[in-house]
């Protein structure tokens, strides 16, 4: 820690019973470093019953292992590029849980070669894949989840400042995040009459599997910690607790919002 950095206050271990009896589906746990896993822990500590999905068999074992710490989780496969898998997931949730109160979308993907070099080199197929997995999937999941949210609900996705400003090497993922953030607003407009709220957390850089795919990520971490008002980077637990707020009645008046959890980096001009 440099002399400028401020020590992070300790998080409170007490998450109360804010989500007691609530059922929340979390898409995007790949391993213990996943932001989705930190979110799962925050939601679970607050009393939520959790559905976890995994993309493929390779990930299944890790997810099942992590899920041992949860209270009666439901664990299902789901590749969000496959409409039939999305349909199956939500019909199983309906069968097991009846209703759903929350949905966490913490999914993004772009081919490695699109996350380095010139943005103008983005291929048609690379663009299609990044936008499909990272942005369209929110619309597909929200559409499938909404009928189960009979008592209203909260949908939360994860975005990054690269969707608003040019961040080196973020490239097509920035375009995908811009589409994702705009989808948050349109979905919030669409689903508000059902008392379903839709928000995004714009997280600062955190070392995860997905983040390691971005060329120069270590420099990004250092730059953010040096410049952010709090003079540090955030951790996944801080994002998890913000997701807890967005899934809880504490945020009942908030929808269509992009909430920054980035130690304040996004406000800095110079
Ligand atoms: P991660 O690699 O742990 O999570 C990404 C997840 O996306 C993985 O679980 C992966 O299996 C899933 N995924 C990819 N393609 C999929 C598909 N076709 N079907 C289903 N799942 C698929 O990394 P993370 O950093 O925790 O990423 C979670 C979210 O947070 C992403 O949207 C990411 O853009 C966002 N985010 C991350 C950071 C960061 O610095 N780590 C900052 C801001 C936002």
C-alpha cells in the first residue's frame, strides 16, 4: 500500500435478514474469484435461497464444491447462448421454487484476440459473440425470469466504465457494456409495471478469470488504485454487498440505475 492509499474499513459480517425467504438465481459463478460468487455469499448470508448455474461440465465441479457452503441450493447448467437451456433452467426453477425474487447476471465473454490491439480490428464474428453473450443474454434471462417474479423482483447485472469511456484493450467489450447498460434502462422501463427493478453495478477492476483475459489488466489495477478518490481498488465482497442492497427492499425506489462500486474512480477528470 502506498502512503496515499487509505485502509479499507472492515465489512460488517452481519447481513441481517434482509432477504429471508427470497429466492435468487445467480448466473456467472466460474470459481471462487468470480464476482458472482461474492454476490452469492452476500445474498446467502442475508437469508436468500440460491439457484446457481454453471456454463459447462468443467465448471460444474467447482460450482458444486463452492455450493456446499450454501443452504439447499439448486444447481443447474446454463449456457446463455442456448435458448433451450435458458428455458429449461427457468422451468426447473418454477418446478422447485414456484417463484423467483431476484436474478443476478454476471456474465461476459469476448474472444481473447478482441481484447488487445486496435479496436478497429474487431471482427464481425467477434462483435457478434461479445454482444450476444455479454448483452443480449440479460434480455433473454430477464424475459424468462419475469413470469416467475409474481411479487415483483430485482434484476442486477455487472458492467464496467469501459462501456462509457475508452479503456485500452477493453475494445469490443466496451461496446457490449454500452449495449448492456442501455438494455438495463429499457428493461427497467418495460418491467417496472410488474414491480421488477433492473439495475447495474459498474465495478472497478477486480482480478478474476474474465479480467485476466484483458491485455494490460495489471496496469489498469495500478492506475485505478493510484487515481481513485479512495486510493485503492475495490474487492468482490464490496460488489457483493451492493448487490445485496439492490436485491433488498432498501433499494425499492431504485431502478434503471448504473451504480458505481469503483472507489470513486469514475468521477476523476485528471
Ligand atoms: P468470471 O470469469 O468469474 O465470470 C464470468 C462468467 O461468465 C463465468 O462464470 C463464465 O462461465 C460466464 N460465461 C461466459 N460465457 C457464458 C455463456 N455463454 N453462458 C453462461 N455463462 C457464461 O469473471 P468476473 O470478473 O466475475 O465477471 C462477472 C461480470 O463482472 C462480467 O459481466 C464482467 O464483465 C463484470 N465486471 C468485471 C470486472 C472485473 O474487473 N473483474 C469489472 C467490472 C465488471
